[in-house]
C-alpha cells in the first residue's frame, strides 16, 4: 500500500496558499498538461489503468464533461507545480503528489453528470444518491475492476465524494484539496486573483480542452439534480454557486461558439467576453 502523505493542507485552502508566500506564477506550456499515456510516465501500478480509464471516459462522458475534467486535471498540475510539490522526491512523498492518481480523480470527478449514469436516469434505474457519492463509488468500482490498488481507488473515491464541500476547518489530503480547487477555478477563475495560476496558463488550457458551453450544461444538470433529489449535496451549494457562475466572464470563444444556437449566450459590447444571461 502507498503510504499516506505526512502533510495535509489546512482549510480554508486559499488562505493556506497565501501563507506559503509563493512567487508570481509562471506561464506553463500546453505540453505540461498533455494526456497521460504509458509512454509519458515511469510505469507504476496505476500506469496500465490510465488508458482504460481514458477510453471509458471518452465513451461514457459527454465532450463538455470530459473537457471540463481534463481542464481540472491541468489546473491541479499547474497549481502543484507552482507550489513546488512535483519534482523533489522528498517533497513528492511528503505532500503525496501522484500525477497518475490525480489524473484519475480529475477524470472521473463528474462521472455522475453523464447522461447514462444512474444519477441521470429516472424510475427504478435511477439512484437517490447525490452525484458526488454515486460518482465516487462508481469510480472506485471501475478502478478496482481494472486492477488498480485498493488504496488508489479509495483515494479517488473520497476525493470525488468530497469535492463540492465548502470547508471552513480541518485539513485535506492533496488530491481532495486539488479536486476542491480545480473545478471552482474552471467555473469562477478563483486562482487568478491570489496569483496561483497565471491567466495565460488558464487560456492555454482552455484552448487545449475547449469549454463547449460548460456553464450552460452545468446549470441544466445541477437543476436536474436538485429538482429530482431533494436534500442532495448539490442543494447545499447550488444556490450559492449558481448565483456566482450565472454572470461568469471568460475568454472570448471558450464557452462555445456563438452560432451554436443555445439560448442565453450573448457577446458583451466590448467584444471581450461571452456571458451567460
């Protein structure tokens, strides 16, 4: 079994990162965020799982969820690299950085949004479980089925289940912490102001993995979740989060093409952003 990291990250997370007094973030090249394959990493117990997971995700997840998940992966890599946790072997062990483990957690964190998931089915084929809980359990089931070590499947499961929680006290292991910050950055660009990710890095990531109307779809799946599962986890954070992303500004074009015909999109007068009405 892989040892648990000796370091956890205290929450709230953004004040913790501020306390590290990191230098301004670098602009990272797109190559840093390329998809993992067996030829791009030193083989580990998780290496054979990566291709199986990616093949499954491409078949099961709609493109907008897949690209969101890959952007979240990229943000986590950028943040961990900026913090200096990805190179020095002693620091890697101390912090618990594992790029393959992080890739799997990010790839599957919104598996419950897939149209064919039990979270989206009605009647007897559906589940009452919150999408985070179902998603964590499903990811764990798949990873163990594919031969992943149990510790890795457990770590991914916990991170997915907890990725939408709003923490005010306690501490998190690194994968869970990154999975808490990455999606928030993809929706609200929360890592720009505290200088944890350079805006040009975010822009490069969105060009590599286009957004494909993320916010439009996010509103739809979140409303479905809260309407069909009263008291679900989304009902706790959705009113607050939807209020913040409803007027999100983003780089020109990254939300999707204007001619896609989706109601609710318009170009701002200055021509710089697309916003959701």
